[in-house]
C-alpha cells in the first residue's frame, strides 16, 4: 500500500509539473486591441499609448506650448486629477465631478474663486468614465456599476444609492466605458460600444440607449455605433449630435472618425459594415453595406479619437463661435504619424449641412512622426461666465480658455 501511495503521489507530481510546464509554454492570447489586425500588418509596432497614472504638478505642465486663435487665453484651472476625463458641473456651479477610465476614480473639484481643490469621491471602480449631474444628484456609471450620490454638493460623505440592477448592463469591457448625460427630456442617455475592434455584435452592443433617471423605461434609440463617448444637443434644434470612433487596422488614412446627428430614433449608423462617409469594411462584408446607413455630417480625421463635444452657448467668445460645436480629439494610437491631440471647432448650419472643421486648441504634439506628445484633450464643459474648460487625461489637469477683446 505504501509503495502504491508513493507511486500515486509521484504520478500526480509529474502530471502537475507537466501541466505547469505546458501552461508556461502555451502562448498568451493577444490583447484585445490586436483584434482585426490583418496579416499584412502583423509586424506593426503600433500599440496603445500608455496613460500617465500619477499626479502631475501644475508646474510641470507645459501650458505655454498650447496654441489658440488670436484673443484667446489658456490657464491651468485645476491639476492633480490623474486620468481625468468627462466633467459634470454641479447645480451650484462651484463643484465639478470628473470621471476616469483606467484609474478607477471619480473626482470632485471645488472652485474657491482664486484656487481649486480636488478630492476623490470614490475609488476602485471598473472604468467609471461616465458622470452626470441631475437635480442635486451625481450619477456615476462604470462597466458594471451605476451609483447615485444624492445631495453630494452639501454632503460630501453621502453614501451612494446602487442602481446597477435596474440598468441591465452588458458585461463585456472592451469599448464599454461610458459617457453619460441627461437630455432636454430629462432622460439619461448611455452608449454601449462594440466589444471588439471590428465584429458583428449581439443586440446589447454598438448602440445608444436612454433611461428614466431611476433606470426604468430603457429604450434603444440608435444602433450601428462603434464607440461614441461624447454627445450634446444642438441649442436650436434640440437634435443629438455625437462623435464616433472609426475602427483600427485599416491603415493610416482610413477610416475617419465621425460626427453624427440623430435625426430620427432607430437610425442605423453603419457599424460594422460601413464606416465614415461610405467606406465598406474589408472584413465584415455584406451586399450594399452602406445602404440605409445614416452617414456622418463630417469626417473628423482618421484615428483622431474624437471624444467630448460641446455646443458653445455663452457670450464671452466672439459671435462666430456662438452655437458652434467644440470637439476634443484625444488622439489614437493606430496611426504611424500622430493626428488629433487637439480641440477643433465645427461650424455648420443647425441641420448639420456645410460643416467645416477648424483647428482651435493645438500644441499637444511634440513630434508627430516620432509619435511624441505631452497632452491629450478629452472633454469640454462651459462655465457660467462663458469660459470653456478642457480636461487633459494625460496630464490629469483641466484648462480654462477665455477670450478678451483688445
């Protein structure tokens, strides 16, 4: 019996060792961003830019490199927000809530007039990029969590109400981080990106939904949207305008990112069959791939990573900017020579016709060919005085843009 037991133990040990050796030799699956990479580009060195996950002191932010049109001025409004992205302004106008993706935090920035202070509202969430403020409450949406902080401006330590079960969140993380906002109808608008670079998706993804504030009454209002993480409503027409990221691994110059208008509920915007202004996908094919597709009102450049959009409704900026849409382009990794890494202004008629995309805030690229940059503008917000806030995810900062007549 003893010899049999020893033999069994030795056999188990050998099997375990063999399994461990096989596990070590087994190649790891490629990262999600490789999906859709063609054989012709298998040796491409392109890879996502690493985010800066630590605090950057204001003194180390080279704001003097930022370029703006004549008469505009930029300053560092707040710093110390690693990974800061979307911004939601509280009812008082004195507190701004900032979501993050990779770092897992939501910040609160308090404006004291001559300075701003930053605190962490909540930490260790899974990509809590979505923040919105509505009737005294802060809404936070992560990949797998929806939280509501009631009366947080007056009670900073308030415990959140967990609304997760009411929103039926799909689980795939890829392109499932959120931008959220309340529309003129009081509904909460939420995108659910494609869980891939390029693929045919199930019914939960590549769409835009809206909910009642409590998570009830869910409606899918648009489909065929690869990954929108920015939208706003036109101040005159009330129509929803949204940005959308083009797919990767089709080359440096195609397809373009998009700026779209939702003219009617239920519209289909092309993903995965048709991109930009009528570019068929080379991998996911079907007859007449762009037939019935709502095409963008403007191409926003290939691999520019269009993010936040904000219609300017203030009076501080010159008349030519009033009613125009400012769009932050964070800059993608999937291009040999960098593009984006800026803020542009889109001037168009209220129905989106004759759209012209013009540079507004530049200087974040150090060397486009060497793929060197220092900042990545991500989102925009407008203060009551008409000045414009721009978040920089790379520097973990918020800039304030003002205009003064000379």
